[in-house]
C-alpha cells in the first residue's frame, strides 16, 4: 500500500537515516503508539528480508512488515 506515490520507508536503504513526513492507512494509530510520528528521525538497521525490516526509532529497535513500512512517508536526512 503506497499512499500518494511518495517515498516510503520500505523504499529506503539500510544504514540510512530518514525523517517521517506522514503516515497513511489503518496502521497510523498503532505506529504512532510505537513512536512513529511526523518529524521523528528513523534509521534503517536491517533490510535483508523481502517482507520485513528493522529500524531504530526513538532509541528502540522495531521490526516492521512491508505493509507497515509502505505507509510511512519519508525524506532523507542530510549529514
């Protein structure tokens, strides 16, 4: 589920840091409770599997399914 054709977290690369721009879909409330909110910086730690990834969000490591990651719109954070 890619809402609006924007870059999603699932499009990102391991080792890179991104800023959340928005979250769409029915998982918005659940992700918000985990700390995924607009403006938050997240880093992709592991993206070796085709349908899941591990990210660092607010000092926590969280595993996300592809369907969840595709609902998180991001922009790259420049060093």
